[in-house]
C-alpha cells in the first residue's frame, strides 16, 4: 500500500510500472493526477479518488489490468485520453452525483472508465433507469459511452444540449423519455428527437424488430441507429432528405429497408457493409435514381415497391394512431374496450380482437376499424 502525503498533485509517470502496488491512498490535498501516473500498475485492484481532484491526466491508469473498480468524485471535471484504456478487468464505476458526471469533459471515449466497466453505480446501486437531474443543461461527449447497464434515460426540462456520442454503445438501452416542457428535445415511443420531431437523433441500441420513422422527420442524425443489431426492418418516409454518417452502422440484421422518398436522400456513409446485403425497396419509377447514387447503389438488391396507401393513420380526433409495421398492425391510444377489426380490401373479416396488435399479416391493403372509426392501411 502506498500513502501519499502533503502533495497537491501526483506527477507525470510518478508510479508508472509499479506492478507490486496493490492499493493507494490519495489525500484530499491532491487536486490533479498527472499523465501516466499509475500506468501499468498491474497489481492495483481498486482506486478511490478523493473529492479534491479536478483532473485526471491521459493514460493515468493505462493498462492497470488488475483494476476492478474505481470511484470518481464530484470534483472531477476532466479526464484525459486513454486514462483507463486496457483496464480489461474493470467492472464497476462508482459516482455520487449524476449531474457532476454529466459535466465531465472526457478527452476521448477510452478516457471514460465505462469504456471497459459498462456498469455505473450511484453510490452502491447499479443504474438501470437513468434519471438526469433537473438543472443539468448539458450531457457531454461520451458521458455514458458503453454503459450497458442502462435500459432507459429520462431527460428533464433543463437539458439544452446532448452530445452526439453521449449514449453510444449502451447495448441495453431501449427508451428515451423527455420532459414535454423541454424546448430542445422530445421523445416518442422511446426514440429521441429534436423538439419538433424533424430530426431523429437516437434510437436505443436495444431496440429490435421493425421501425417506422414518422412522417415529420426530414433528417436522420449521424449514428442514429448505430449498433441496433436487433433491427430487422426500417421504413424511411418521403419527408426524409438527408441521412447522417453511419446512421445505420452495425445494424447487422437489417434486411429490409423501405425508402419512400422519390428523390434519394443524401448521405453517402449512412449504411455500413453489413446492412447492404439486405433488400432496398424504393418507389415505383425511382430504381434508376437509387442505383446511381451512394449509398443506395451499394445495396445488393433494389426492388421497386408501391408505397400507395397510408402508413400512419390518425383519427380525426387526433387520438387513435394506426401504425403498419412489417407484418403487424399496431393501434396506439385506443380505449381498453374498443374492438379492433381488420378487413380485406374486398370486405372479408380477417381478424377481430381487443388487443392493440394484430400480427402476421401479408402485404396488401386493409380496412381497420377501431370502435366506430375506420382506416385504410397499407401493409409493406
């Protein structure tokens, strides 16, 4: 054990390579931990950093292969590049203030101990449903990068800025919930949008199955669906004009892309190689357009598809919403006692239920009634 006394900083490379060091006591007089300070201290198993330290230098704990847990105090405001890189056995990161954590400036993703630990603890409780405290204005770069313990994130009215990579590689994340009073962001069905829902910002990696992008969306943000390996089908409406870089990167099971845009949306790097072996469905008469521009021409199979009909149909009272997804019709906001009936376009009854989901329907046009209301729906 090493006890450091009467010092305001731990200097650069101070204990580098001290493989016999198993624990260290850092006094409250220390305000900074220098670059490479504990690099390759392979015997170090846990570190508690006092609530006086404001900065942790680059490579400070690089390749501390025995490190299993670390406590980051509220005082820390910056962590340098690769500070916790190659800490392969790191399993737990302990904090006591979520607001302070959101404010840390990580120089790079591997500066964040969550890059390896994946599990964030508030005191001793594993965080699964993350609630950002009211008063937080910014969620900074890589703040929760790789935090696989998260399943949902609640964002308050006060947040004005969420960095593009704040929730990357949160493999279990399926839901965002944004306070309706927030002036900058919104959410719908667990997806993060800008306030007026013209930009789709982020879909939780844990999302699976098919997804229909709302007709209000004009742009899909960079990395919006990145890593959604459970995504099998996506429908892009005619309203979308641009797709950000790597928007669908890592969507390894995305086999059907329906793009209703008459003009191919821009975005040369929107799809990665593993998604291009699926089938791209485009409006009738537009196949040659899609075959002439990136990234669309890189799809192995491009087929023309009749997008006639209505994908999302809302009742006149603006309450009940009918969504047609791959093989399924879903009724949103129906009354509990409303009966849902599905008819063929010729009028034959196909299904009758009080459930809000009707599954395993083939492609075609249908008439759906919910109580006394009726809708025409096109199933892709």
